[in-house]
């Protein structure tokens, strides 16, 4: 069955979502074009998870420092999630020396998609930094780049710098509709032992979701409100 032979309701549904619905079939199999597109999207997702950000790129985004977690490579990062949440001791010390004493720390982590960081971070970072300045949030440190970092690294970053608020741009786990989706996480008063309930997030940041420039402006507004109210996590109401 070709897509054009589907009922009108199915065609309307397909037009409203990037999900693979109402794609037609050839006997019991998907059409060749759909199968090839699925394989290409799966390969892009795999590359995004397994690949590493070019070490030269963070400096072009304005990052003042690059640090690493205990996950020494991508295999360890994927096999041992906890290692991606803790900075290497020597890097924590370097961060404390170079960026310590800021009220807000802006960081970028490759996370589960190098593609998301490489595509979205250069667009979002300049807007975020400018908007934070306009919001008058106080001393902003960074941005810093965290290699093999997971969301929980915000607590390690906060502990090292003493920042009251850590804003982390991190690559999301890629799906088969896009491998370029970024998340922006917020950790108010970060410290070891904090949980996801203590954090906030703007997710789905990409051109077909929330455009990175718009997400960055919203992020700066959230940051200012969190700092003024002293509320974060489940207590914060956007």
C-alpha cells in the first residue's frame, strides 16, 4: 500500500507528526525508500552517541576551559553512567582556580549527542550569555566544555566553582526523527546528592522543536527568576 492509498485520516496524522506513521507498505515490509531512510536515521543516531566533539570546537564557541569527567572515553561513558556525573579531581581543581567565585556558571556537555552540541551550542550560547547580562543575574562564569558529561555533572560543577546556579547545555539521547536535539538544564544551589527533582530543563531544542535562539532567551529569563525567588526544581513554576 502506497502512502497515497491510505485513508485521509491517516494522511492527516502523518502530516502532523515526524513519527513514522502511515508510511505505506510493500506486502509485509516497509517501502524501500522508508527502509533506507530508517537505516540512515539510525546510523546518524549511532554516530551522535558514539562520536566525540572535535577538541578544537569548544574554543570557537567561546568556551574558556575544557574539562573531563571520570569517564575516560565513550565506552566507559556509556557503560558506567556514574562516571559521567563526576569531574576528574584535577579538572575540578582547575575549574575552581579559573572560574570559581561566579554566581552563575554556563557549561556545555557533549552528553548523548555530539551532533546536537555541535549544531545547537554555537547558536544558543551567544544569545544565552547576552540575555543573562541583560537580566542582570550577577557574575557569569564560563562557558566551559565538559567532555563525556551527563546531566548530573551539574552538581560536580557547582561544588567546584561555588556557583549558585549552573546552566548546562547537553546533547539529548537521539531519536530516529533527529540526532540534533539539545537540552538546557538548570541546577539551583547544586551539591552532591541532588536529584532530578532539584533540576529544571528546557528540552527539544532544535530547528524543528524549540529554536535554539528562543530557548536561550527563555533560559536566561528562567535563570533570573530562579535566583530572585530562590526556587528551583519542582518548586519552580515557569
